C-alpha cells in the first residue's frame, strides 16, 4: 500500500554557490511504500513507470531506499527464478543491507566525500536524503556535477568579495573587449553597417535619377 502518491520528480530550488549548498537543495521527492507491500506490486510499479528510478520503503522506524536496479537483481536471481521465489514475499524482505542515508543539512562537498567512500558496487546509486519534510532522493551524478560547478566558481572568483578574479578575466576577458560597445569588433561592425547604408542610399538615388 502506498503512503504517498506523487510519482513525478521535481527539482528543488538551488542555493547560490557562496551559501554553501546542502543536499536538501538538490533533493527530489520520492514515492514511499510500506514495508508490508507485496513484492509483485512494487515490481509492477517499476514496470508501469519507466521513469521511476527508486522508491523509499518504510519498515518500522526505518526508511530504506530501494532502487530499480536493486529490485531487478533480487527478482532475476542467479538462475532467473527470483520472481517465482518471491511471489508471496513483502518488499521489506528484499531490502538491501547497505542502508546508506545522509542528512539534508549536509554540505554537498562533504556528501560527495562520503559517497566516494562507499563500496564500489553501490557508489553510484541514488542516495537517500533525510530532510525535515520527509525522505528525499538525490542522484549521485547531480551531486558530483554540483561539486564540479562549486570548484569552478571558487577557482574563478575572489573568496571574500565573490567578484571575478584575474584567472576568470584571463580566460574570458577577450570576449568582453571584443563584444563591448567600444570594442574593435563593434566599431568594425558599425563601420560596415554605415557603409552598407550609404551604398544602398546611392543605389536608390541613382535609380530615381535614371527613371
């Protein structure tokens, strides 16, 4: 039986880099099912919704993230008899032993460090995030994309003022000088446009005089 209904994932509002973004900024809503739900029902949920990557299973006082991949591995089994073996099981019987969860208030850089310390087999699975609004989920790829963006921002901005530093100007300053109002390219474009208008005026005037 489902405890919450929403299936669609939403992107949370992302904090600015200077505000030390936390996991809750990236967390997505996730469907929660009771641990007594039949395995066949949860399997059908994944089959009907190809965009559903994971659900949260509420088992007693615990909440555990169960991904599509983890469930599929259990149901396939080594010989392909997993579905037959678990036809009468409840979803709590198939929960993974690695019950990894992080606090929503944790900074993203620290979260990335802990994720990298996970076993290789589960390092790139979605992460359960515990927030004041209930359990959420965040894809690992989103965490590392944000860490890369933070690193780039830190490398190209002054840590005290937040203004662009010399490295950013060295990388992108040419675009400012070439596209600004007083730039060589701008003056050249203006001269070309003016010359074109003069040529058109002469052509029109000549045509009128001739006729």
